[in-house]
């Protein structure tokens, strides 16, 4: 019988939605006119280090094209929207 060993390379980065998630969602609705979708479809994240210590985390940003690949890029219109949201959060 072959021996199988497991290693954990990425932990979940879920946190209980609270004030931070509510604030970001509110600003996104105000600036972009639509509610954000809460999900973790983006893959793993360094946010896992905070979440596992009970710190609320929220990640949001651009829709990447060819993420981590040659010619990674975004749409200028998307960058403009992101900048407006970040400005209002500031």
C-alpha cells in the first residue's frame, strides 16, 4: 500500500461579516450603483493570517486578466471605478 501524506498549503480566509464588510458594501453600492457579491472565488489569500486570528477581512479589487501571467492587465474603466471606491473609503 502506498503511503499518503497531506500538507496544508492554503487555509480559508473567511471571517464573520461585520462593520468592515458593511462599510465596504455600502460604499460600493453608493459609488457603483450595485451591491457587491460576497464570495471567496478569488482563490487563496494572505487574508487567511488575519481571519484565523479573528480579524475581519474584506478583499475587493479589479477583475484580473491573465492573473499572474504574462501581460497581466485590467480595464482602465475598472481601475477608475476601484479608485473612486477607495477614495470614498478613505
